[in-house]
């Protein structure tokens, strides 16, 4: 296996000391998933300290362990740095500097991970592609993604996230994208940010790190168009994506059914391109347009990328469809939620055939003083989808009480209490949507469904 890092590169990148001559094939920050040959980085967090696992990491086959506290160990495989978080960031910067491929950064209130996964699927048809794991988009996820960037990759896709002012710019500086995408501007983190305009302003700071001749890609209907233009460096281009006739990336003839979406995508210097997605949902079609527009901005083969994107399948917690119980279909959107994403998913739910549509919805977090109003505003979307709602959480009560009696399934204070009420109500032929913010623990509902579907025999 080709070395990801050599001893000398580790020393040069971090300015640390390392006595051993080793070769690193991967990077880990968790001994539970560490593989032989990994560099284990002993990060210190608020509730845990990786330095407590130095010996365990070495016993598990780590080629090297980055530390700022040796814990009394004299093992020559210790890479000793001033601070391990700073060391991780240094590895990320070094890896980005040595990379001669193309980098795409993705931010937005909703759809970051799905758009990143679409880009990984599409770009992989064009060359070796490296992309962030899961939702690694914060102060440690971004440098970890870069530090794991293989030296032979052609493309790198990084998510960039935030929930407070000032968080995107330092991450963007590390990524230095050739193309920067904003997927949506919505109310996620509204409680911290104060207004949707401030969310747009913060997201737009990603553009400041664009490389020479870089391109920013934004939805044509997103709030903050003036902010996007103001944040754009003089050396970069701004492309809009959507249904407007004036958009550089334009969707026409969009048809969404239970079997997926079909549309024509018009792109600069490419022309018209017919696109089919097997995954249903208008929001997925728009995410695909952003992804293909970014690939066009790189000057790559968009036709081949679009063919590869036909096989895209949403992941667990992000729109995956599968069977549970006896004759019940699950639309698993349990990973996270915002007002915008719940509306989009309810719209998709309405496209899918079912005897009954059922929606298990947990609280949207980080809305602050706007929480009750934001949850209440979803009533029209639930009614339009004709979904029987099972709600949990303090603020989902506002939505539940706003629904007509026929669409009220049950309310519970939390997901664990909601699960048995939901299971008792489900019938064969039902189509069930499960969605809520990560902190609402809607994965407990998914676990209850799976346990009921596959009971362990005594």
C-alpha cells in the first residue's frame, strides 16, 4: 500500500520530533476504529483525552502516535508536537499544499452531505476521488479529511460546516477550494445566528478562499444573493443553479416521481444534458444540478459524471428507503433536520405510493426563540403530504397541536417514549418517514423499528 505519510513528511508538516522510521497508511482519532499502519492522533476534547490510549493504539498496530504529552512513554513511534489539534491542522495544510488535483468545498444549511456524496459518486467515474467521511465538516473534521487525502487522488470533496459566526473562514482557508458550493440557505442554527441573512453572510465567507479562476455555485432562489456577490473575490466567477431562465446552471422539464427524477440541465460551454436520478425528490434533483454544475466548472466530463450519478443512492439517515416490520416501508431521514429539509422530505413522501403515509418527527434544534414558530410553520407541509404525524420533543408540540385531528397520531416528550406508540400504530402498507435533529435522537426510533423487525430469539 502506498504510504500516506512518511516519517520525514510528518516531521516537516508538524515541526515535531519522531525517532522511528515509519510509514503511515491511514489516520485515526479513535482506537475503536484504528487499523494497523494508522497514525493515531491523541486529540484532547472536553470530555475525553486520546493520550489515555497511547499504549492501546500501539498495541492495535498504529505505525505512529501523535502526542503532546508522552504519558511517560519513550516509544520511538511517538510523534511529539506542541499541541495535537495544531498538529492535525498542520497535516491538513501540508496535504493540501502537496495536492495537485482539484478541490470542491460544500457548505449550506441543508444537503451538504448528500451533495458531497453525489460529487463522490460522479467524480469517481472520472478519477480517484477522496471525500469527507460522514459529516466531518467542523474544526477537526475538515483538517482530518485533508490529512487523509491520498497523494494519487485527482479530486477532493470537503464539507465545511458552522453553527456560529466566524467558523467557516478558517476552515475555508485550509481547504482552498477550486469550486465552492452553497447548497441552501435556511434556518438551521437560527438561534445562534439571529437571522437568515447572517447565515447567508457566514456561508458566503467560503468564497474568500477560492483559488485563482475559482467558481462559486449557489442556488438561484437562495436568500443572500447580494451577500454572495459581495463575498466573491475579483478572481472568481459566480454561477447560479436552479429553475430561473437567467441561471448559468438551469433545470428545465423537471419531472419527479416515485421512481426518481428526470430533467434537462443546461450548463456553460456544455449545453443541454439529460439527467436521470433513481432517487426521488425535487431537493435531490437540485442537489444533483449543483454537483454537476461544479464538475462543469472544473472543466471535467459532465456527461460521464451524470451517467455515474444515475446510480446514486441516499445513505442511512439521509433518505435511504428500506423495508421494516411486516409490510412497512421506511424513509430514513433520521440523521438531522431543519425546517427546510423537513418540508423537502414531506414533499418527497407525498410522491411515494402507500396505503397510509406516516411521519415520525423530532424537534429541530438550535432555533432559539424562533423554535415554536418554525415548528408550527410545518403544519401546511404535513397536511399537504396527508401524513399522520407522530411527534416528539418540546417544540414539535406546536406542530402537533396545529394539525387536524385526522393527522394526529401521537405525541410524546422524547423519541424513546414515542417509539412504542408508533410501533403499535403501524400497519402493513404504511410508508413511514422518520426525521429530526441529531440531538432529538430519532435513531432510537430507527433502532426500535429494527429490533421489532428482527427480534432476537430467546
